[in-house]
């Protein structure tokens, strides 16, 4: 008998994981920049998990059990020691901190008539417990945290608001903790899991969601 069971639909988390594997493959030299762009667009437009598997099949090394080597661990490395960013200040300007950077055990981000982008996805922590305090006056910050990281948020907003998009995922056991303290006056900050999508990736994801809504009608 033919198997008429439909293929399992891909979730946003599945698409992001496939995208992360593709980025790592490009970093290892298995994909060119042009190939990475093409596959990322296909990944964020993929409808099923099978389609995502095809995209990473020829660039992801797997162990004897079939698990992908280099799959995102879901946490950040902790390298104790001195050094690390302690201050991020934006006054009538913008400030971005992303890529590979070392995070001090306590970081103060101050935004006055300006904004900051803080991306922790490729960061290295210097302590098991990290506090990041975001103070925004007529400004704000966009904070991106990786999947699996234990993130604890406390917030205070006056004549403004903060947006939290952390989902219900469980933190990796034994991993580090990041405490975010958000204080906003006439402004606000946004906290999201995952990486910041490029314009092309956002467009592909939006088109995919529209297609899924049409199929569900």
C-alpha cells in the first residue's frame, strides 16, 4: 500500500536550525557566499522538514549514529578570566555589538535618543552568570539570544514598552545564565531568540507563512 502520510511540516525553529548549519558549513568552506545566500533563502521558504534535510545533506558531517556534527549546542561558551565588554553607550547615535565578542560579567547598555543592537549568538561569556542592564531613554535596544540559553528578564517601562519573544524552549542543562534588566523611559527594547534575519531571509519567511495560511483555509 502506498504511504499517503503527509510530510511533516517545518517549524520556524527547524528553519533556523537548518540555516545555522548552512552558515557553519560556509564558515568551514563547504559553501561559497553565493551558495549560502541561495540556500538560506530556500531554507526560510521551506515547507517541510524533508526539504530542509535536502539543503544540508551534502554539507553537514554526521557521526555514526546519524547525528549532525556541529549542530548548534544551544548554549554559549564560558571562558573565565579578565576582560570583556562592560559598557555599550549610544547617545543620539547607534551602537552594534555582534559577531565574535567577549561579554563581561556585568554589561551596562545606555541608550539616550539612540539605539543598540546586542547579538549574543556568537559571543563568549566570561562568567557562568552574566547580567546585562539595558537603560533606554527615548531609545531602545534589540537583543538577540541563542536557542537553549537560559535568559531571565526583569523589566520596567514608563511611557514605553518592551517586547519579549523568547518562546517556551527549555535551557540547556548546566549551561550559563544571562539576566537581562530592561529599564525603558519613553522608549523600549526587544528581546528575541535566534539570529537577526537578513532582508532576503525575512522576505522568504514572510512569503512562506502566507503560503501556509492559504493552504490552511
